[in-house]
C-alpha cells in the first residue's frame, strides 16, 4: 500500500470533472 | 402584420454546421446532431438563448446552479475557447471530442495539463496543486491536516517533477501520466461511443442525408 496518496489521483475524483453526468438520464 | 415571410432564424448564435463539426472531430454528422439535443437541453435550462452559461453548466453537473466547484469552473473555461463567458455549440462539440474514446491520448494529456495549470503559466505549480487538493477536500467534506496536505503535495512533486525545479512542465506531466494512466480516466467518456442512443431525437431533426 503506498504510504501517501498521489495528489492527482485525489483531485481526479472531483465531481466537477465527471462529465459523464451530462449523459445520464 | 404583413410579415408572413419574416422567419425566425432556425438556429441560435454560435450554431455551427454539423457537417463541418463532424469533419473536425471524432463524431459523425448524426452524432453531432444528437449532441445538439443535449446542448439544447443544457443551453435552454435557465437563460433561453441557446448558449451554455456557467450557471447552466453547474445545473447540468450538480443539479444545482449555485454549486461552485473549482474543477467545473476549469472545464467551463477550457470549453469556452473564445473566452466570452458562454459555451457555444461548436465549442461544446469540439471540446467533448477530446473526451471521445477514440481520441488520441496525447490530446487528453494536453487537455488535462491545461486543466490543472490553473493560472495558465505553462506549468503546474506547487501552490496550484495544493489549491486543487484543498478544493477537492472541501468538496468531499473530508478533513486532512495542513501537514498531511503538504506531505501529499510534496510526495506527488517528488514523483512528477523529475527535474526538481518546483513545477511540473508538460513533458514531466506526460511522463507522469504514462506511469499513472488512471489519472486520465475522467478524460474519456464511454457515453460518447453511443451518443445516438442517449439522444435519439436526431432522427426527427436530422438535416443529413
């Protein structure tokens, strides 16, 4: 297990980056 | 009266010919027409002018037009290529094309770099990375101490900033992403392979043969 999280991994989980939402429903 | 021939323009300002857009993007003409259905839905949601305003973009992403989010702001600003405060149809299609599964990885890498280069200096700086981590934590209601945030940012810079000049340039970014491909995950939208299924009303409105 990595001791420290990669900052970019963390920020890539932002809801603001999830454009897939635009295509749902 | 007597204006029987006066006809309202069929398409709003910023509309572009699907044939031209298809030629310049990863989409077919029919797919561009389907994307127009999505574009209309978003661009008429608050201000009925056929242009996507920031509030409408936020509403589409978060079901709330007041939900400020650093990353959504960045996406909006990058889609708004003309920098006039709205996303026009052509900008929408060209930008979404970067997220197409068939688009070259280099284009996705370059877009993600611009996204994270908050101040547009050509480098992802340490302060920018810290600002983004802090924004993500606020958004997620997660709390990490400032020390831990510093450690995460330092550690990431150790891995990504290979020439140790305190900032990540586009070449270092590309190398880093190649080693960590999951960072590009949200740069590909599988939905774009099947736009016609999501917005099938193109069949009714198609101008293509």
